[in-house]
C-alpha cells in the first residue's frame, strides 16, 4: 500500500509532530567537554586553530568546569601541557603534575562534576611520541608501566574516570591491575579503543604541543581503512577491563560507531575531535554554514550512529542551545 495512503510528510507538518516522533535525542547529560590545562594563573589563551577554545591555567579550568556544570554538562576531560617535557614523560605521573592539580582543584571547587583524565604520554615527552622511544621505535611494554603510573596518580588526585588514548597493546589490563593494586578498583576505564591515525587531530596537537618531532602515530593508531579491526580492538579492551569504549574521530567514522554499538553492551563514546571542530568553526566564520545548525546536526548524527556519550568542544555551546 503506497501513495496516496502513505504520506510520510503527515508527520512532519509541525515541530510538535516532528518532536513527537523523533527517534534520537541529544541531551547536555551525554556530553563531555575537553579542557587543555597549562601552567600559570589567570591564563586564558585562545587556540588559533580552534577559535572559542582555550589553553587554561588551573584556576581558569575550574571556572570553565563551573560554567559547564551550570549548563548541565556532567563531565570534563583533562589534557595537560606540562612546564617541561622529557624522554620519560615525568610530568604525566608527577603527583603534582598539571592534570593532577587540575583534577584535584575541580573536584574540590566544583560540585557535581565528573573529571575524566586522558592517559597518554605524548603531551609530556620531549619527542612528542605516546611512549618510550628506543632508536626510532615506540616501545610497547616499557610504556605500559608509565601509563599505569599516570592513571593511578590521576585517580589519586581525584579523577573519577581514566581514559587511555595512547593505543599501546595491553594498556587497559596494565592500568586496571595498577588501579586495583592501589585500592582504586572503583575507578572506571574509558578506553579510546578504536582510535584512528587521523589528520583530524591537527589542531589538538597545536593546542597540546604534542606533534611528534619525527615519524607519526601509524604504528599504534589504527589505519583509517579498517572497520573490522575496530571490533577486534574494542573486544580486546573490554576483555582487559574497559568499562566504556570510544571511537575517534566521530563524523568520518560513523559506520565504525554503528558497528561497535552492535557488537558490544558497554557504553560507547565518540570523540568529535579538534579538526572536526575547526572545520565547522572556520566555515561558520566565513558565513558558509550556520554554526548552531551544523553543530546540532553533527552531534545528533553521532548519537544516531550509536554513541551514548560524545566528547566535544561544542559541549557548552550545544548545552546552551538545549536549555532553550
Ligand atoms: C593523545 C590524544 C590526542 C587526542 C586526544 N588524545 C592526539 C593524538 O593522538 O595525536 C586528539 C583529540 C582531538 O583532536 O581533539 N593524548
């Protein structure tokens, strides 16, 4: 039975009808706001390739988390730019490191806010790689110990969730074991399980000063051509103890988000990354697209593909629109 009995337009005639039959929702409660924390006080330095996003000193990061909280955004994810970098990434697991200080200040000063700590060494190594380097090779197993120390020190400082983004093999197991040994068995792991070697991280690397000095990340991050491998990565991480898994980037990988959602029962997150933000921000600035509209369309598409949670630089802005 087709037309004229079937008229899909009937249900699109008014906003009330459209909203009555809408399949996917987007809520502030699904969003996580990334923050880039730098040394100093009262520092709020705009990131050139990410207009509207800032490098923030701890006091300013607290203010930003406060504002996110007032907009019903439930979580921030912290990235640190340490005062000094070295070959062992000492700043990553320093009990008074930049992320540790930010985590403890936010937990102390902002009520009702989850702090997620990104676990990776690339912002802390002088060569910009995600692990210990020998010759021109990133050492997997040696790196695990440093990642585990980093996660434990972040959790001790108050981080509610740790989120390894380095893509070393076995890091979820190493982190779970170390957390449990430190009586932090209640701290969940959000694993960046399917993280692709992507050009869309460009602006982030400017913000975090983490561009590798030589080579690239293709020996540990995934090949953009692979989707089945994402399922393998996700299942391995869940087996190792991941409580939630992430796909990253988001929009160019909606099919991967969809496949992962079908394959697992744990919450699935997607990271709408810096390059995705920069593209929209730049086009909107030129008046070529409507910023609000394209932002909301992008976020709802990521939810429609199957993501439960979205890490996005638009978290505050989207939450503000959702309040109206
Ligand atoms: C690694 C990390 C990166 C991002 C999040 N965690 C960069 C990388 O792998 O080079 C990228 C996030 C973004 O582009 O918004 N610490």
